[in-house]
C-alpha cells in the first residue's frame, strides 16, 4: 500500500458532558496538529498517490471550517461530545466527500483509504481510518 500524508492544524474551543471528562466538562481550548494520510494499492498514471498540493489545499479547507470556532456553538455538533476521536472522523468524512466530488482530481478516485490523526500533544493523539 502506498501513502502520502499532509499536515495542518486547528485551534478550537469546546466542552464535554459526562463525569469521565472531569474538568474538561468546562469550556476549554485545544490546538490539534492534523495529519491526513491517503492510501492506495497502485500509483496512478503519474506514479503518485494523489497531488500533494491538492491534498494540502483540501485539508486546509476542511480544517478551516473548524478553526477558531467554539464547537459548542456549531449546529453540526449540537449535543455531541467533540472528542479528539470524533473530530478525526469528521475531518476524514469531509475529506472523503471532497474526494468523491473530484476536488483532489481524477487520479484521487483510486484512493482506497484515508486516515486522519489529531495530535493533542507530543504524547497523545487519536486517529480514524476509513475506506473510500
């Protein structure tokens, strides 16, 4: 399996519901380093997984929709605990939609899987991987 990874970051505010979250139940900020990995079994006719420039641009667009937002106030997240794991899935799903719509070019239609990892710190991160 071949892969490429592109990187961006987001800064958000949010709170959680549930005793398991302890003091994080209160409103707090988080900065995530975001890695998006695109995987395919065979390279395309240009011998690439996907255009890195387009992948970077589309990841930037997806995280730009979340950046500097209080997720507690966003309709898409009403009543949802926006955990790191959950946000990784949201970003992966939004990237998959862009791939299906052709935003990463025709060659991207051969991508088999996408994985998104959100790094909370240098010692903790969460990922979500899905098929396309």
